[in-house]
């Protein structure tokens, strides 16, 4: 595993580090890469989430909290400089193997530090039943990208205020709830954040590489052409005539539909699910189809929805659409 270093020490925007993942996956030799990064207060939403449902946008703007969208699925995340972000880039392409294998490395490192850590659910790492890390993945150029958070000493109250829609009761309840189910590494270990990062690096990477100035320019070009565009950040905020919601094994879903004479004219799938292939390809097969279960079942007869969305069965998808 190669550890990726930058030729500078300044803190960049979160979008820059996401662009780094993409640049490595597109341009570097097929090898295993790993790096860690920290950012100033930032909210990052999943590829298919609706911002207004997940973020207190007004609070974020008033408090200089930055907002970005990533290209992986999953839920909304708050990060500050006391939250360690980490990224794996690997040529391994089996989704189950990649997700569980690489997160198990993080779990084992926490165990080596004497913590009761374990992998839980689709994407969480827990310590003593409290969440300390959330993770997501996506596939690009025959590579897999796994990235996640590690709460070291994050301001949990600020996190809830930023990612909860502007409702005083929701914020208050959210803070109480998070304190019961989320924890910081600092609450369990007497170790500095730099020593903690050094321990992780030592136990994951066996080689160092440093990006060149030309690499940085190309990363910045990727950042500017996608991650910084308002169309990318806010583009999943459509207005449709019908919204169907559901929670299944694959995650939370909110499907927006525009119908004309009960025919599907537009569809947008939002949620905290994980993407295998571009779900827009799936949506295209349903456009101009009658909005009834039998018609959609026929369209999906030769299609496996799970090829597009991790762990989503055809039956679950239909149940959400026609609940």
C-alpha cells in the first residue's frame, strides 16, 4: 500500500481531496493507494441526496461552513479539523470484498490500540456500540474508491446544527441522540491527533510517494470542472409532482416522479444508498412507461436493480415506488 503525500502543508478545500482520489484512479498505475486529510468545517452530502433535506443551509452560510457533494453514495457528513478523513484507491473491483476488506484494516488498527472496535451495518465502524466512523465507496476507471471519516475530537453539537434542517426541536433532539450513539477517539485514547494519524499510516502503508506540482495542477482542474460547479453541488434538487419514500436494506430512498397521463416523464432517485453503476441508466429504462406495478415489473424483468444500487432488490425497488 502506497501512502500519498502532498508537496505542501496547507489545508485545501474538501473538494480538492475528492479530486485527488479521482485523479489517482484515472492516471496512476493500478496499485493500492491510501492518504489522510483534514478540512475546515465542511458538510459533504452523498451523490444522490437532496440538500434541503439534509443540511441547514442558512446556518452553514452564516457560520462559514463549506458545502460540497461527493460522487459516492451514502449519507450526509460533517467534518472539521478534528475529524480525520481517509481514502483508499484500489484496483480490486469486487464491491463486497473492497468495502469490508479495507474497512477491516481500520478496525484492526483501532483494536491494536486497545479499543473495542467492530464493523457494523453497511458502512459504519463502532467503538463500544458508538459510531466513530462512517464510510462510502464508488467505482471509477476499473478502480474502487473507499473513503471515510474518523471522529477524533469533532464538535458534535456544531455537526448537528449544520446537518439538521432549521427546526429548533429537531436540532435539540438531534444533539441528544448523537451524543448517545456517536463517540470521538479522544474520549477513549490519550493520544494526539498527529500520533494517531502516524499510527494508522505505519500500520497500513509500506511505501511513501509524493505528488508532483504537475499532479496538483491536474487535480485542481478536476476539482474546478466538477466538484466546484453549482450544477454538481445543487443539481439534485428537482421539483416533481410525486415523491415516494422508503427504507430498505440498501438504505433510505426518496424517488421523485413527474407523471403525465400516468406515464413517467421524469424520475430522480435520492438517498443514502451506494452506487454500483450510474443509476441514471436505470432511470432511462423507466421513462415513458406507465406508472403501475405490472408495467414496471415487465421493464425490470431482465434487469437487476442491484447492478446499479448496492443491495437493492427489484422487489424492494418496486415496493418503494408503489408503497
